[in-house]
């Protein structure tokens, strides 16, 4: 009888990692800090797991992911919505930290997701910069709203804050390139349909029998999708290839949002091909 593969599911919080090992049922928790992570890795290495799965939470999982990768453990960073949907499909309605870890391990065994590409130090730093940039944008919006509501007597300090935030934002240029490098390491490694689905700009069918519903997009990596959207809003104003493509789709009766997403998908396909072939941007590719 062949030995069963080991899948480890990890539920993450700011203070704790809850770890479940499938199929032997082992469960333990460690603190989400250097000492706890070191202890977790020490316990997991002898098991020789097929994959160690942990949810993407933004930042909370990063220290474990980097340490586990350095220790040679096969890491998979999961999309939280995928885990929730999998749990629902398996009939799981209750939710606790332990049950979440169980569901993550079960997903690993059933779906066998590919291992994640771990970012090198420079890309992790870029990811940190992008996080700070997003926080600055949120702060800027808050201050602009205050400027509208507050009397002119307090406008000067608010404007000073906005000026300081603008200066910080200037420290992170080339946002699209940085976001793709940091948040989409699979670029150039997948085909055009796979990369579009991963980002969440691939149209999904809604057909059943004779019923044919509208195709729609869902899920994916929202930060990548957001910067592609902003980039495309500029491109459809002046880009020699993408602007005519957008205009043709709108003229053919496509809703503007649908046309915009189609152009985003085209742009992503081009970038994916560029990375795969190690070439520079060429207007003719569009």
C-alpha cells in the first residue's frame, strides 16, 4: 500500500498559526513570530509534506512563508475566497480556526494546487512599498473629504498633510510594473487563459441546458486587476493599438466596462508573452 501524501493546512492570525496535518489528524498551534514559526517548521519537516498550504492575508502569512521556503518546505499560498468556496462545497458551515486549517489541508489533498513562487527580497520590498502606497492613497482620500467638510480656517494644516502624502507617493513610481513583479510572479509561466483567470479578468460561462447566461468575471488578484484598470483608463485615451480596439468594441455594441476588460486582458496577454520570451514592449504586439 502506497503511503498517503501529507497536506498541511495553516490558518493565520496576527498572533497565532493554527496547523492541521492531513490525513493523520495532527493539530497544533504556535505563536505567529520567529520562535513560533521556528517551532512549526521543526515539527513539519520530519513529516515530509507534499505541500504546506497557508491563506493569503496580506501580510500576516509572509514571515512564515519566507521561513518555510528557506527551510525547503513546499509552500502554497491560497486565495481565501477559494478556501471558503471549497469549504461550502464540502458542506462545511461552521467556522473556527481549527476548522479553517482542516479545510485548507483538505483543499490541498483534493485540488493539488501548484506550489507558489516565493518572492526574492527585492520583490518583497516592492510589495511593502505598494502596501504603503495604498495606505497613503486611503489617507489622501480621507483628508480630501475633510477639506470639503471643514471650514477654511483649518484648510492649511489639511493641505500640509496632503502635500506630505503626495511626496510619499512620489517614492513609489512605475506602479503597474512593480505590482506585476510583486503580486503576479506567475507572469510568463502560464498561458494566456490561465494568467487571465488568475488575475480575474477571464470571462466565465453561465450556461445550463438551453439557458445561456451572460459571461462574467470574478475572483482573482484585485490589486493586479486594479492597477491594470487604472493603466487601461489611460491607454484607451491615447494608445495607438488599444484605443482603436476599445472603440471598435464599443461601436459593436459592447458595454464600456466589457470593452475595457477585454483591453485589460489583451494588455495582460502581451505582458505575459513579453516576460515568457524575454522581450521588450513592442507596439506591433498589440
